[in-house]
C-alpha cells in the first residue's frame, strides 16, 4: 500500500486545517508554531509538515510541485502568514502555497436564534472546520488543482506530528479501493472522546458511511437493533467502530463534482448548553457549526467511502 501511495504522491494536494490557537495546551500562539521538542525549540509543527511534503516531492514528485493549502481563521491568519514569511516558507515556493481564511458567524443567545451582542456589536464565533470545503469551492482552488492534474487530496490537522508517516499507505488504500473518502482511524476505546466511523442504514434502505460524534454514538447505538448495549467493546476489547482522527484522503474529481452540486455547504448543527429545563435560554452564546468529516453526507450515492485503521503509534 505504501508503494501504491507513493506512486500517487505526485498527483496529491494537501490541506492543513489550522484555525486554532494553542491556549488549551498552555501555549500563547498559533498551534502550528508550537515547538516539536523541548530540546529543539526552533522547529515547529508547520516546519515538520512542509518538510514532509518537500521530502515526498523530492523523492516521488516526478518533477512536479506538491501544492499545500492552509485554512486559517481571524485568530490565526496574520500570525500564520508572518510565521511563513519569517522562515522563508520553510523551503516551499510561496506560489506553491495557498492560504484561505474562514469567517466567523453570529453567536446566538436563545432558541429563538436571536443574536448575542455586546456594546452594540453582534458577537461572533468560529463556524467550524467544515468551512474548509466551502473555501475550497469559493476560492476555485479545488477546480484549479484538478485542472493542474491533481487527483487526490489529503486534509490534516494542525498538531498531529506523526501522521505523514502513515499517509503513503493511506493513499495506497484510497487508490487501490477507489475510495471517494478514506478516513484515517485508530482503535477506539468505548466511551473515548473520539468519533466512530459507522455504516448507517435508513428505514428506506439508503446507506451512508460517516463519522458519528462520540456524544451521539452511545444513544444512537442503544436505539439500534444490533447494539442495544450502546458504546461497548467487542471481542477485541475495542469498540467495533473505528476511532476517527480527522485525517481524510479524498478523490479530487468526485470531491470537485460534489462541491459544484452543493456549493461546498456542509450540514450545520448547534450544540447549546441551556440555562434550565425550559430549553429556551443558553448559558452562553452558541453558534451554528459544521465539521469537515461530515462531507460523505454530501456525496452521490455511488461514491465509495471507507476507512483505514492503523495502530495508534
């Protein structure tokens, strides 16, 4: 699978979802500037990612440049641009890299969807990483890459330092099985705060393979015929539903066709915390949001969706 994947590297583009700050990690800055090691503080996650891409380009690129797109937010956009400029784009050609900034959306204060405001200004919050699909469509980048000969794209997160070691094999699985979407997974412990990849069947027989978030997985299973025990282990000691880590390999022609038919709009959801049982007022303003791993819900019926489970290490 690695051999098959490496043969496809020259026709692959990479998309980094990098809209977050490192506050929860005790870091005052953008996540991609986090140092990789205590002993080597000047090497950050973004340098590692670009280094991996340039290494694949040098050894398997067939004299082609491998493109990279980065989705930023209001919080990270200027800092990401500055990090790249200060480090000469870590060896990548500037026109090889595209930066797309997502917008925030109005925050809501109650179940009537009234906007929250402060000092006469509407409060805003991030819309979620599903915006990356909207941006790939609105900027025309998906079609531009397709027209340039790119056939596969890989979405990856801002602080997963080891994922590139697995990506050649994952790409090989996608190519071999002709997957429209291939989710990278790890064995999941029941109750773990990680979504699970499930095959869902509607009452009318329609089927879809998609991630189900961990807070929805247990009640969903308990309502099913075969998993009344809920989020429980099987004979392997793990959940029968692989743990999604939000690394997605996609077939670009199918992806672009789906963007054109849907406008790149990923289904939204809202997850408010209510003040009381009346469920009218929110404890704090919330917002509509969307997730990039919900993209399979937009695909045409014939599209193949799969996953690749790897050891966590």
